[in-house]
């Protein structure tokens, strides 16, 4: 139940990365390309799919963007960076949350 909203957020990150790079990709184009990108990036070829992801973006999304292959490359790299930033923010939040809500141990003095 949580994987669909999570994937939608990830795909929206790449779509907004394209908008931020002034490529204005259509949401449907990004939604059509991303499952293929995820499938190819899941193969154990490179670390985190770097290089492979960009090749798939350039091949599938490049012809539909304003700056072509360069725009697809920038969109892919920016989307990957944004995903990493959000992961870092979430990791820091989780670490702080666990640190702040750790159980308090009460030590009672012994009568020595």
C-alpha cells in the first residue's frame, strides 16, 4: 500500500527536476519512462544505476524535451540528486526522532 505513493513521489521528483531544468517534460512522458528506468537501474551493472539511468533517459525522453539529449541528461542527474537529498533529510529526521524518543533509564540509588 505504501509503494504506490512512494513511487509517485519519486516519479514526481524527476518530473519537477525537468521543470526546474527548464525542460518542461509532460508528466505522462515521465510516468511512461520511469518504470523502464527503474527496471534497468535495478540491474547490478553500476552503483545506483548511474550512467545506465542517464542513457535510458537520453534514449527515451531526449527526443521529447526542449534541449534534447542534454536536457534529458540534466533532468536525470538533477532528479537523482534530489532523491538523494530527500533521502538524507529523511535519514537525519529519523535519527533525531529516535534519539529524542529513546527510553529513559531511571537508576535508583542503592543504600551502600
